[in-house]
C-alpha cells in the first residue's frame, strides 16, 4: 500500500513547532498500515524538519538559541541577502537540519519514542505557509 498527501501548514512564527498531532490527524491513512514507513518532506529551502524531544518546550527554545548562534544573521560575508538578513542563514540552517524525516509505522501508528515528536523548524521571520508531502507505504492489515 502507498498513500501520498500534500499538507499545507499555516504560517508559523520563527522557531521549532511540534507538528506530529497535525500530521496524524490530517493523514488518517497511516492507520491502514500494519508495517511500513512514513516520510515527511518539506518543499522549502528556508525551513526544515527534525525529530526530537516532544515534552519540554525549553528544548525547542534551546534548539533555536544554539542554531542561531551557530549560523548568525550578522555574519558579514553573506551575499545572498535579497530577501533580508534572515534569508541566507535560513538556507544554511535548513541544509543542516534536513528536508525530510522518516518514521516507522507499526499497527497503524507512528512508532516514535515516548519523548519524540516531529518538528517544523521555521527559520524565517515571515516564512509564510509551508507545504509538506506525506508518503506512507507498507503492508496493510
């Protein structure tokens, strides 16, 4: 079985946002898969996806603090600044974090660890809505 769906996300502010529940609610076809995989792909170059801690919001804040220090907007050698000072840093952060995540599916459920969640990593001050491609595949019940 293979299911694919496009998911348009609302405009999120800059930061790290848990989207696991949204993916599960908007992609109920996952429940039809006994054993398989979910791939979540973001169709943008200034935002990213990752999997990490889903309980304590300070983890998301620390992610933002660290990554902003790792790739500062004030870096003087950026020349790709047509869309603002957050433009090139957002592209670099996106490449560092990645454009997709894969999660095993078992018994019609995502097999994330108890403390894991899927994050949308929004690196732009005004990134706008984002588009995801969700692909679930595997053996059905």
